[in-house]
């Protein structure tokens, strides 16, 4: 690189831009000479004036370039620049035709008219007063947003985040950042605590400032939500905080006390221990326990002729119930709250159908729901009744993520049956209970031996362990289920016994000792052998499941290898680069967090909003001009902006945790190299029970043995069990 210089010019064309990093390549007209410039900045448009400091370099492919280290932009003042800027699409609602008409009519006064005298725009044919105001608003927003973005960029916030921050706080964004940078961590998706902390320190905040100490404690609690903890005991939290901020424990305690006074944290005593919660988790656990106790206070309700009613429902459904199934139906009908648990093949579905038949015979209004779309669809199929996701049933609201159904607008049902309860976390459980009418019944169905929810809490296990909620556990495996090696193996594993792992019936085992051998065998089964023999493909019916993301046999690498075989790069197939990820038309992807605002069109053509964690779809189109990606989920099409692509990841292979609540016709379970922390029994059990018709296990027998013998259940700090007792 040469010495630093300063250049000025007008932007002619934007050749390349990466929205997430803000890296842009553009040409400048510098007194008649065309210059290629590269640099990091907020959105840039043709016609803008640029003043840049940097140096010249020779690029092997693109020749001479000016690399900007500092860059300032200004609105164009001359006619040509104004025309280019308006033609670039920088102002929402001003297309090329309207831009030309405005410039032809008002020339160099165009910006002034747009900003200050919009009604003059009505001189142009086709622009009404209403449209003139809208165009003026859009222009003023562009001006305001542009100034806000520049201010945020100067504070050291990257262009991609500057856009999100400006969208969240509007013109107040720079002041918010000055007063409390940690708010960005709380409010802006993807803005890490480390980003916020670095920003605060760069603005001169003392490392031992109480604001920083308090937010570090909040961060430690928030980080531990990922480990499933609703709270941390104070004796663990104080040393963690002191170590993180490098201050004495007494100062951490003072910061916690002050935040508790402001209800930014909540202190409580759980099972004799002093603990500290984030406020929403404290509310979730205490409110859930209160509501359950209130419902159970109604006591048992004797139903006349219960035996003959159960017998009649058996005749109607053509089923002969086991003793424990009859007991479960009786408990469900006679109590306000009950839990039904059991492993695969123990007759949970048959029991559920019996309950529904009996409730409907008593003229009760029954609602069915489950945590994920796939689980709700399966529940609907097996019960032959409409079932919804919990979010859809509660009517999640775009923008806020709040639910339309709550304490003041309860659900209209007499009985609510929730399947896959092991997946329901503390926050969702509280929302569900709040929306339940007080006189209704709640029946919760799940497998308590599966992995707990991805979100914090241990709801199903806490309900069962509390001893306070009527619970029926189905344990007998039915004869038809005994012929399934998948079900037999699942129960062997759950009982701590090493399964046979013979190639028989619906289960096959391919022994591989090396990571490379495991990878090759898993890919061969997925791409060639299973599709050829059974007809399922990784795009439909077949799913690769892996305990870990990392290593040669983790989801990241397996996704890359499978994608290159089933959806290779081809001419005419659009791609988009986002951070270190490449997305391609035809890719199988998964939504990795709830987004209540994402625009969605249903299969019936209705416009809705909302895509949820765990939804799997196919990228149907990438639109470079609109900077949009269209993803076809099962029954709806979602539209993502390029800046939202951190919500998607490839889904040819997914982790066991991400597979919860889903069943697939065929599963290839890859047990290659992984950390010992992931080698435990209920992870293996959960993975096996995802397969309905075919399970192929590829990997080392030693890994299976270690997982079977390791009974470590994820120990979670949650209070529901003790609050119920």
C-alpha cells in the first residue's frame, strides 16, 4: 500500500456490497476520472458525494483501487448527482419514472421540495396530496436515518448493526448508545454482550462502574439460560461476577441488591438456597405454580358412570385399553390438571384418543396443541382432530411477540391437551397457563426421559417430581410395538442396557472406528443407499441427526458435504454470502429462533407473520435486486431480508437438540467424534426416538456404550418443583 491520501468524488455505481460487514466496492467520478474504491461504510448510493482518506493498492484481478480508511458522505448538490441518487432507489416509493419527473420539474431544488414543500410535488401528473406527503416522509426518513447511521458508525458500530439500532430507536439511537450501550445487547438481535461491553469501555466507562458490574451479572444469568438454568444460587453467582469484572464479591453483591430494588433482577429463596433470577423467569415460575395450585384447588370431580363411559369409548374406537390406560383416562376426566408420561410404544396416543372421545361425549370443548409445527401436525394426524402449535393457538402478535390470548382474553376451551411437554420451557408454560380459563382442565403429555426443553426450565420433570400433580406413567410396551427394533432399542437404552445393534427390521448399524470412515458411510447412506432402496431423500422424509456441531462428523461439516452432493453450485442458481455462510437456491434450511414479525404467505394465500425455532424449509428463491430470500416451509412461504439470514442455518444435518418434537420417516444417526459432555443416555434416547420407520446408526460402538452407561441428566436450576410442593 502507498502513502495516505485524500480523494473526493461522486459515487457512479455500487459494484458490490456485503450488508452484514458493510464492505462495499464502488466507482467514484473524481473530476472526470473513474476510480474504483473499497471500504466499510453504511449504505452508499449513486450520486452521493464522498470524501475519503486512504491509500492506493494494486489488486491482482481488479487492478488499481483506492482503499478507504475513513469515509464521509454528503448529499449531492448538482443536478446529475441528484438524479443518480433518486434513480438509485434510496428513497422508498420513488421509482425511476417518478425520479425523472421530479428532477425535470424541480432540478437542483428537488431535495428541498421533497423535504420542506411536498405539496409542490402535486404539480407532477399522477402525484396526489396523499402520495406527496408519503414521498416527503420517505425522503425525510432517508435523511434522518442516514444521519443517524453515520453517527452510529462514528461511534464504532458496524454498518449492519447500525441499521438495526436505527430501526429500534429511531433518531434517539445515538443518545441511547451514549447513555447505556448495554441496552443494545438487550434489545438488538445478534448484538452480543461483548460488543456492548467493548462499546461502553471505548466510550470511557470505568471497568468497575456499577452499571457495568450489574450488567455483567445479568449477562452471566442470561448466558446460563442456554444451559437451562432459570436462576443461579447466590453462592455461585457472586464469585462468577467478581471474576468476570475483576472486582471484590462485595461490590457484586451491592450491584445485585441495587438491581433487585429496581426489579432488573429478582432475589428469592428456593429449597432453602438464596438465588437470583432474571425478572421474566422469576415471574414465569412463580405465576405458573400459583395458577396450577389454583386449578388443583377445585379438587376431583366425580363423573357418573365413568366405567361404562370408558367401556363405550373402547367400543366406539375399537380399542381394548390396558389397566394403566384406563387409569389415565379416569384421572384426566376427574382432575383439573394431570400429566401422562411414557416412552415410545406404550400407548400414549391410544390413551389420548380415548380421553378425547370421553371428553367429547361429555360435551366438553377440547383444544389440542404442541410446541412445534411438526409435533402439532403429527398430533393432528394420530388424533384425527385439529391441533395447533402453542404459539398459533395463543395468537402470537407480530412486533411484540406477546400473545393475544392471556388472563384478560382467555382461550375458549374446557379441556386443553398439550403434547411433547418435555419441549415446553418456563416462559411458554407460564403464557399457556395464563391463557387457560380457570375452570378448564389441563392434560400434559410427554416423555419425561427425553431431553429437557431448549429454553430454560425443566417443566415436565419438575411437574412429575413435585408429587403435587396427578401423574400416570405408561410403562408396558404393546405387542405390535415390540416388533419394532427402533422402539425396543430405545427402551433398552433408556433402561441402561446396551442394545443388540443388529441389522434387523427397521434398524441398521454400520460400525466405523475413524471419523473419516464414519463421515463417508453416513454421507453414502444419506445421498445414495436410502434414497435408492426406500425412496426417502434428505429433502423429504430422511433426516441426518448428530449430537455435535463441531468436528469432522459434526453438523457443520456434514451439511457442507451433503449440500455439495444434493444441491451443487450450478449456473443460474442464485447464491448469497452471509458472514461465513453461503446460501443457495434449493438449500434445505432451518429457522433457529422465533421471529414473530417475519412476513409469511400461507398456502391459502393469506398474509401472516411468524416463523418459529425448528421450522425446516427449502430456499425457493434468492432475489439479489430486492436483497431477499424466499423460503418454502411446509404450508407457508416466508420472506427474509439479507440482514435476517443469521436466523437460518443448513438443515441437511441437525443436532439432537434441534430435532426435539419432530419425527422423521428415516433417520441417519451419526455417532462420530464428540466431546464427552455430549455422551449421555437421554441424548441418545431422544435421537433414537426421532425415527418412525427406519433408523441407521453410523459410528463407534464404544460411543454407544459410553452414552448408554452415562446417566448424567442435565442438572438445571429451576424452582417449579419446589414452588408446587
